[in-house]
C-alpha cells in the first residue's frame, strides 16, 4: 500500500487540528479507567523496554494504571489493527515503530491505511543500528566492506531479524547506495541471527545497537560503523556509515498513537506528559544505555517523522523487491 507524502502530512496535521466535536464526551473525566499500551513485539526487546518504561511513567503522571500488552505477529499489524479498531477514547494506545512506515509499501494488502486510521500523539526515542561482520570476514572498515562485496558479489550473506524489518531495510539501503550484492537471509528475530553471525553461517548484519553492542564490545563480532547521523555513545569508537557513504542514515524509533478520532484534549494531555517524561534525567540515562536519543515534539511533528520514514523506506522496499502478501 503506497501513501503519497502530501496525503500523509495533511492527515498527520489534521489528526490534532480537527476538533472532533461529536467525540468530546470521551475526554471528560479521562482517564477514568486503565489504559492499554499495545506493543507489536515480544517481551524483552527494545520496543518492549521502551513501552514499559513509558507506561510506568505515564501511570505515575496520570494516576491511572497503564498496562503494556505484547501482541506480536503479522509484522506488527496485529497490534496496529487492535488499536485502530478500538474506541477512540484514549484508553488504547499503540507503540508506533518503523515497521508501521515500512509496512505501507511492504504489504500488498493491508486492512488499514496507517496515517489515515491513527492519531499521532508523540515521538519517544530514536537509535541507530550498527554494521557488524563475522570475525573471519577480512574487512575492518566500511570502504573495505564495499570493496570486498563488490569483488565477491553475493558471497556475503546478510542476516536480518525478518523480511521487511528495519535491520533488513538498513542493509538494503546500503546495497542500494553502494551497488554491492549481498544475499539476504531473514531470521525470526535478532537472537538466532546473532548466533549464526558468531558461528559464521552468515557474515554481515545491520543490527540494533541494544542487542548487538555486547557482541562488539566483547569481540565476538566486529563492528564497522553505526548508522545514525552522529556517533553512538554506546559504541563511541565506531565511525558512522555516512562518513564514507554521504547521505546514508538508518535509525529505529518509537512513538505513541491512538485510534483515529482520539479527542484533541486527550492527545494534548498525553503529549504534554510525554514531554515531561523525556526531559527526566533518569529516563534520559536509561535510554542512553540503549544508545537512544529523545524525540520530543508535537503530535504533528511525530506525524511528519512517520510520513518521512514511509516515503524513504518505500523507495528501499521497491529497490529490494521485498513483498509480503
């Protein structure tokens, strides 16, 4: 499903500008019952950690229980549609992830149009990936990786946590910008992929820093560069890919959204509380451990981020020929 940028941005802006008069009754007395934050991933990963930290802090600020529900499956579409189909009363929220931007072009058929069917609330965090190779691969820098891959087309196997994942798309963006050929090998998550990376069954991966930093620090895998716009505090000795490949940037990010029609009063209350959470030094320190930076801003600014990411990854999905039916 391809959504034009102009349509995305107008919908994102309208999500908080439209006064939704027929639904204002939902905002009165909110929150008057427990809130559910739906996470489209299994427990233990960066999405789950982010969701639980934000839920805990929101609970303290709102004086109401905020329950995290993990609903993995369908490339986060199961979780997304649970929220889209919920009443727009502020009691069901979605942890938005890059998969929501990627899925718009990755899936040939979806039961939803993400930006049409949700109300952006707030950005949370953003963090880069890290380019890692098996220690037997004879490269130590990004230029050496490019040269080796060009001299040995399709000899390198590029692992990912699944078809269409941010890890996969980060690698495909690298291939698109360099012209190298590497064979994509999708896994069911990062953990089994990293096991095979160490064992040498696959040789290259553009993995999330939170899951692979220790492999790099302990020397089990070799880190070449990180994929953000600036060096990572978690792996400060590594350069960024853009130092050698200008314009390259691939990051993961999380934010919050509710169903279409969520009253503006609730959206603004949640956004205000999130801004306070992101400014908390203890929260900043915890996310810094994951290699993340804060994403403060308005609902419309978060909507623009999703629009920009959707447009960017649509080009990469087309280049890679990746599709899920």
